[in-house]
C-alpha cells in the first residue's frame, strides 16, 4: 500500500474541509434581473408584444397600454412562480445525496461525497460515480468518461493512473486517494456544463398546439365577420377592434406558469411519500405511462437473498461448494448474492483456497471469477454465476428454478479442464405487498412487465405468485437488452416507465419516458433517472402515477376552461355584432378579463382532484372540440342575457360591453368549478385557494360593473340578475359536461379512447 493506506483522521479531514470547502460544484445561477428580462423573450410574450405593436400602429395607444399591463402582469407572475418552483426543486435535490466509501480513523464507512477532502482514501466498485479526481493506488477498473469527453467507449484504468469526478465505474474495483475536489476537479473546471436547464419542451409544444389551433379557428371567424362588416360599411377601426380582441383571447398567457407551479407542487407532494422528482417533465409523462418495465429482485421481491438449497456434484461436498463459491465473493462490494453466500459458507479453515486475484462480477458474462492457490501449491480458477453461461452442464438445475429459486452454478478449472462443482439455490421471496401493488398498477390501466436476468422458470414462478401474466415476463435478459425492450415498446407508440438500480440500467432509465431509480439504486442509476424512490418496493410508483394524473387533471381543467373562454369570446363578439351591429367587448375590457381570469386560473394548481382510472394524454383536437361544444352553451347564455337586459333595462352600447365583460368573467370562473373534474359530482372538494380566487374574481368584476370601473355603472338589478344566471349556468355545466367529455373520449373512466377523425 501507499502513504494513504491508513486514510485520514476526522480531525485532519475537518481541517481540510474548512480550508478547501465542500466537494461540490455550486449550480450556476444567473442574476434574478436577467431571468426577469428573459421572460419577455418567449413565444407567448412575443404574441403580446406583437399585439402592442399592432395597437400602436393603428393609433390605439390606450389599448396598447392595457396589453402592456397584461404583459407585465403575466411576466411578473411567471417569474415569481418559476422561482418558487426552482426553490422547490432545490429542496428536493438537496435530499439526493451521493455517497462514497472512504477510510476515516482506520474504519471504512459511507460518507456524503461533499465531505471528501484531498488525500481521502476511497473505494470504487461497479456502479459508483467517481466522487472526486482520484489517483488509483490498487486495483483495476473500467471507466465510462462520456460525461467528460463525450466518448461512450469505456477505458481501462490501472494503478498510478487517474480517474476523474463524474465518471462511472462499469467494471472492476479499486482503491485510490483523492487529488482534487469540487471546482478544482476537471469536471468542476467545466462547470458551465452543469448549468441547470429546465426543459419545458412538452409545455411549449402544448402551448403552441393550443395557440395554433385557436388561431386557425379565430382567423376563419375574423375573416368571415370582417367580410360581412365591410359589406355593411362598418368602420374599419371597429373591425380592427374585433381582430384585436380575438388575437388576445387566443393567447394562453398563464399556461406555462400554471404548469410549472402545478408540477412543482406535485413534486413536493411526492417527496412526502418517498418519491424524489429530478425532472419536472417526468410528471407529465407519468400521467400518460401505459407500460412499466420492472426488475424482479429488490423491487418485486424482498432482496433478502439467502442460500436455501445446495446441490453438490460428486466428488465435491456441500462444504466445498460453499467454500469455492465464497472465494469468488467480495464483501466490500455489498452485493446481496455475495453476502448471502458468505453468510452460508463454513468458517474459515486452513484448507480454504487462497485468493490471488479476484475478477468481479461481469454483467456481460454473468459470472465472477477468482484465481486461487490451494494448500498443496496448485492453482485453479473458480467461477460463480448463471449456470447457462459457465460452459458446463448442471444436472437437476431446473428443479431449483421450478421452485422459484435463483440457481447459481459453481465451477473449477484446472489444466484447461472445467468441471461443475455444484449448484446453489437462492431464495428471494416476493414482497408481502407485491401482489397488491401489481393489482393496483393494473387497475390504473398500466401494464407491468417483469424484466429479469433470471431463467424463465424462476421468473414465471415468481410472476405467477404475484399476479403478473406470463406474456408480460421477459426472462434471461442481458443489461443491453433492457434498452431494446424499452425502445421496442416506444416504437409501438407507448409511454414507457422503467425501474432500475444498477449501472447497466442507466441507458434504459435514460431512454424511458419515465426512468425510475429504486431505493437501493447506484449513483449512476439515480443520475440517469427522472424519479428516485426512497422506500423499497413500488409504492412510490403508485404515488407518482396518481399525483401526475392529478396534475394532468388540474391542467386539463385550465386548458378546457381557457378554450371555452376563447370560443365564448369569439361566439359572443361575432353574434353580438350581427345583432347589435357593434362589437360588444373593447380591447381594454378584454385585457381586464384576461388578468382576472389568469389570476383565478393559477389557483387550479392547488386544487384537490381525483386521478383518472386510466392513463392520460394530451389530445388537443378532442379538447378543442369538447370545449367548443361547452362554449356554445355559455355563449348562448351571455348573448341571451345581453339581449334581455338591453330590452328591459335599456342599456346603451357602453353598458352592454360592461355587461358582457362581467358575465364573461363570471362564466369563466364558474366554469373552472364546474369543469374541474371529469365526473358528474365532486369527488374532492375544491381547494380553499381555488374557491377564494374564483370568489375574488367574480366579486371584483361585480364591483367594477356596479361602481363603473372601466365602464359605465350597471343598475344593481342587472348585476343581480347576471349573478343569478352565472350560477344557474354553473349547475347546467355540471349536468352537460359528462356526456360531452365521454363523447370526445376523455372521461375519467376511459383508458384508451377510440380515435376520432380529424383529431389528434
């Protein structure tokens, strides 16, 4: 060994930690003011900025100022919600601690990697992320340096050579001392690569899809109404007002902020149930997940492996079988199979073979080897692993597999002759809650596929015990085949979840739509996953599915309500023009309408809802068709109200515009409550924040109408009759929404809605 063989003392480590700082790279944060400015450079602000330019170009400075107010309101709102979401993510990430095996005060133990200092002695095994720049003192490892170099081909590293922070150990084991930590590592010097880039691609696609669809529908209406207006010699400024209003209505201003807030709050909720979310976009995919590929050992089983049966082959005895198997085991690696065999092996004796070189378990060959010397001076190669990969026959091996036990073969090779020593049956019973969890996942419309390296007999035996159909079992799977299975399912158009724990699971975890690292996963697996479970079993997966579907339901309410409001505005302004020969909503009142609606709509992120019983997916075409159907009803109610009040209360045009504004605010808020669940009744009561926001918006609009803010005041009786109609419409929406939802295929009971022509 070297001068570092004794490791550091706690006192020495603390002094160096105080001198050099923790072994971590602080995330690169931009100045809040710059973040705020960037909020003006995105698709939705562009649309608002274009609207401001159009208003100024047509001499409508007052309307331009109103839109500018809307722009600044939503930019500040989005900025505040994003920082709140970022704070929530920072809290979650702080709970994801990477550990290292280090020697302190002469004892090996697990330390948080941020506590490592220069000259710490660290042990590296398969699946570890190298915690700092290190020089190898003993051993040999294969290292994946792709995070540093971009090259995916692993490299062999031997004693006196260096490994660098961020690399992963894919084979072998070694001991080395730390030479650089934190920002002084090679990885730290390229800290720009560590910038947190929050992917909102899915949200952007949703926003652009909605805007595109609504813009097409709005353009058709604007062209038709404008042509009619020109034929009737209506003043062109009036037509510009109509186009202006329709353009504003098509912009889902608060959608990104609402989505970010909803997912951040969902991630915090999941953290209380032992589920850590590292990528917020995984929350959306989890709602749509329809197949979950799951490992057997440690996820569906207890991972409490023990030696249950032994089958030695003459002339070898049971004692020799266990001694030879134990010689290929490494206690420091903490592998469950190795620990089980070591626990069952007889006490050390003089006749035990002396290990001269240990070759750790290789996932590709599914075996571990040891070069040993016996007391008589002869040498041999002992091997332990999957019987079908050891190159010799193992009689009666199927008997173990038929009982659900994992069969481990042991061989000895002398003078190029390899003989089977015997077979060991390892028992790993299913988790007590496995059958219940499998049934619960199936009830949610998700197919659970068992993927295991065990043989078909063992896999099918366990699957039968816990209720997984034989057609959903993939046995004798190599690590690289897991990736192929994920890609195969994705090519079928499915949204795939994947659980994993080892370094060889990282590619499939990264490729899956929802990568889930289980509680005992390696650091590499956790880095590749988007969801990390902190408790054994699949309970956390159920929580992730349910919570993500609740988020989907909240955002579905927002999107449907937004589309209803849009078509409501288009229908009311178009029909109102044909009836009154004037447009019944001004741009200024339109901006006030959007501000009140956005304020209340954000409260959807806090709503209490029930998850769907089937997987969910965004189908913009269907949503628009359903929302347009609902909007026809609410728009008809508003037009009827304006005609009635004009004739009975003798309202002038300015008052009609105020009445239209007030009724649209009220209808929009009551629609949030009526459409918030895909059931005939409320399974969950609305959140207090949602009720408060809806009540505030309706009260504010009523006060504006009563006192004449931005409009002439309305008679009290008109305000009262409008409020009565708003609540009546809310009850009717509760009755008609369910058949409309089911007609377009997204009722809460629907698992796989049948496709509709012309929809996505």
